[in-house]
C-alpha cells in the first residue's frame, strides 16, 4: 500500500496556534517526565522489582516461609516481615513492629493472585504465586494499619485482610 | 432535531450492507443491555443494598446469579469486550464502505469474521451464565475458568481479525485504483485502529493458545502466572485505544460536519492516528508497576512511553476543539468561550459526543496519574481505577457510540429517530450519573478502597468511606437510567413501523477538511514507515523482557476455581 511519488515534496502545514499548542503539550509532558524521574531516582520511591522465583507448591516446606512472621534484624531498627497470602487470609494476620524501624515486607502467594496494600503507606503490590514481592516502609506514627487484599482471589476476597501494629 | 437528511445521498450502502452493519449493532446493544444490568447492583452493593435476588426471575433457569463476581464478570466481558468490539466492527464496516464509496471486496470474509464473533460470544456465554467462568474479564491464572470461556474469547478475537482482513483488502484495492488520491481520513483512522488491534491482540492470543489452553487441557503441570500477566497486558492497554480511536475518528472526521464545520487539520489528524498505531502497544508494563516479576527499569521506561502516547491525545484535543469552534462561530457563536453555546446542543448525536469529550478530559488527566510510576503506588487496584476507566471506555467510547447510534440506526433502518428528546435526555442523564459515580470512585480509591470488592461485605471499611460509597450507588443508578433510555430509543427506532418519507435519506456525516487533503504530505498516507516503526518500538520495549520471562518460565501453578 504505497502512495504515489510526487515530484515536489509537500511540506507539513501547521497552523501557528496549533504550533504553540504542540509546544505547550511537549513542555507539560516533559515536566511530568522530570517529576516521575525525580520521584523514582531521587526521592527514593520504590516499586517492586525482580526478587526471587519460588515454587508456590513447595515454598512453605522450608524457612523462612515455613514460619512466616516478623524477623528482627537489628532490635528497634531493622525488621523483615514474611507474609503468605492464601485464600482468604494472610499468614500471619497480625504483625507488630516498632515505630521508626525500617521494615521490609516479603510477600508471596501459594494459590492464586492476591494483592497486598497497607493503608496509608506506599506499600502496594501484587502477591503472585511463583514470585516474591518486596518493599520497605517505615511507620512514623503509632497505630494499626490494615493490609488489604486488592486483587480478586475468589468468593471470600472481601474478607481478606490483616493488620500491622506499630508500637512506640 | 432529526439527524440531517438529504434527497441525494453521496453514496448509499446496499440493503445487504446495511443489514450486515445492523447485525453488529443488534448484538452490541443486546450485550450492553445485559451487561449493564449488573452495574447499578454493584454500585448499590457498595452502599450496603443487596438487590441481586431481584434478578432471580430473569435468570430463573440458571438458579439466579450466584455471586457478585458472576455479575461482575458478565458486566466486564459483555460491556468492555462484546459491546465495544461488535459496535466498532459494525461502525468500521459502514465507514469503510461509505468513505471509499465502494462495497467491500471480500464480503464473505467479513461475514465469516462476524459470525465467528457470534459463535465465540455464545461459546463464552454458556460457562459465564452457568457460573463456570466467574474469573472477571482479566481472567488472571491460576484462577481457572471452564475451557469454553477461553475458546469463546479466542473466536471473538480471531473473528475481529478476519473482519479486519476484509477491511485491509478493500482499502488495498481502492488504493490500487486511486494512486493519486489520499485515503479519506475517516477510513484511514478506522483501519489504523483495526491494524493496531490486530497487532495488540497477539499478546492475549499467545496467552490463551500458548499458556492457558495447554494448561486447562492438562498437558502442562501448571502455568506461570507472571508470564500470563505480561502477555495479557501486552493487549490490555492498547485495548483501551481500540475502544477510543473509533470515537476519535468520529470526533475528528464526523462531529465537525454534524456541527456545521470542517475538520481543522487533515495532516495533524492523520499524524495523531499514526502515532497511536506506533505508541499504543509498547507501554503495557504501566499496568504491571507493582508486579514482582518485572524489573523496575522496564517499568520506568514504559512509564515514559505512556507519557508519549498522551501526546497524540493532546493533538486531538486541539484539532477537535478547533473544528468545533470554527463550526460554532459560523453559526454565530461569539466570545472566548461563548461560542460553546452556539454548538447544536439540541442535536442528540452531537450532544452525546460533546459530553463524552468533556468526561474524557477528566479521564485523560487521571490516566496520566495512573501512568506515573510513583503515583501509581497509591492508586493501584483501588477503586480509583474503575473510576478512571468508566471515564474512558464507559464515557469517551460508550457515550460517543450513543451519539453515533443516533444517526447510524436511522441510517441503516431507514426510519426516523424515535423520540429525539429522549435521545437528548439520555446523554445528559448518563453524563450526570457518571460525574457523581466516577468522582466518588476516584475519591474513595484515594482513601484506600480496593477495586473488585463487594465492599458491603468487607469487614475493614472505615466510616469515612460511607458517604462516597453512597455517591457510588447514586451515580451508578442514575447512569443506568440514562443507559436504558438509550437502549429504548435505539430499539424503538429500529423496530417502529414509521419510515422516513419517500425519497429522504439520512446523511452519513463526513466532514470536509479545511485544507485540501491532497496537500497533506505523502508520508502521512503511507503504511510502510509507520508499520516498521511500530514493530521496531515493540521489539525494543518488549523484546528483552519477553525473552527473559519466556526463557525463565516456571509452570508451577495448578488451577483454582473461584
């Protein structure tokens, strides 16, 4: 499907107001790109990345997943939390960590796809069988933060949640 | 108030062609009617009102609707996949024939494609209605549906490809006969959309044929859920453009004519569509920002590419508004914004599309937030997301299709529009409901409400969500009233006894361009460079990751019924 060759090249005609608009659009999108770049690389906003592949059918045969829960790395400062998403609950369903500590969450699923979102934080990711999702958060205020399943996982999806308690 | 009629049509479709387009619209509107039934029930559920048992009389043979999710799956599949695909292929058929002023070269191919889609729809409907495929329209493995559901989807997709081939062959032979002429803009636009769709659906086809069917047949021990998601979202985002581009084609190339104006810039309209072809596909990872199995670097690249595809939408905003302003000023409109009042707001077809455009402004802005790698952490899988896509597929596309129907159905049936005032009111009511509904969905999503959840049953709902959930129910119910008025108007138009007066024909609105299309540069009417660019960009943006994920495939997940 090719159009005919014309002897003279026809220039692209763009109305002056439209030219101004195109410039504006490029600037606006450029600003957004800069904002996302700054957020991603300078403000330390993290999204999950490849962590580790696992077998959802055998993962709970060995540590750390055979006994999910909180692991203290440095008392009061650094903790790892392992959570397994299952239909229709999290194991464990409650977690306690100190305020101000750096808490890394490792989450996987042993059945279907689930979500994992801790309310009022930037922790929000998928829990996919065969993969481990990992993100780090610091709870700066004491209180209870629900973690909610945000992906349809079956009939009991609406009741699937747990909670983190940040203690002073 | 009736859509423009003429004594001497520029080109009249044959009776058989009109009937063929009519079959598309019949299936589309029927799917929309059934699929939308669940919308207000879901919305009311969020406010704690359970009206599902009221549906039992309709589905009595099926033992009622068994779950919220059976309804939600029907809602998603019938509205987002069936209503759109059938309407779009029907509309494309009409535009290609009228735009090129010639019949399809291989009408049998198009017929086969269409009936393949119908067989696919029926095949998928059996398990859907029997609650054997309540897996939602994303059907993420390892949740497993009845095999017929997947086979039905494949048939719908392959059927739409087959119709696409019929359009390409028709355009091909037209171009051979008209080497010196630019392809009419509207035809180029709708055919680009079909080509984009054909490339994009390779993802879902690979997912179903390569991963899901071998797994449901028991040939593989399990499935790789992460890889399935990657294939799904290869198709999932361009799917949005497949819905939108026919509406854009109408806004650019038809709406100005209906408003009494012209297409503002033929060249830039074409440029926007070529950019949609090139940029719609290589950005699917922005739906997978929080997937553990996709490296964050690729997520970032796709985030930037998504901003790229916003550029042709910015072009669209300018060109469409400029065309409308030109029309309004010709009608005596004055002032910086005062001209807006001079648009033909009494024309139901025009009004529906203008309101669709207004809602899409909000949809577009929200979409840029979704595409932002960082902001998405707050929004992912919250009710913000359905709030957003009800502004795109259920407003920009659906409300535009309402508007298109208001001239298309009179055209193919040869009958006047039934109760034009109802038609006009339907769009305003739907629009008002959508404003309330989508605003509430966005807000409660920001507060943390998950999507796809019967929140009326959820134990964790805080009191601060309740007011917004009430607005979800209110807006959703109002939308349903508007939608049923549309269905009523279209059905009565098609099946009434009254016909158009002898010798009168509905005019298919095709806008002239302000500048002679022959002055559009040749490179904006050539397929090869743009197809090459599309392929190259897909290979660059997807190739390395697809290679890694396929090489590292681990089929370890057995199936689970919902």
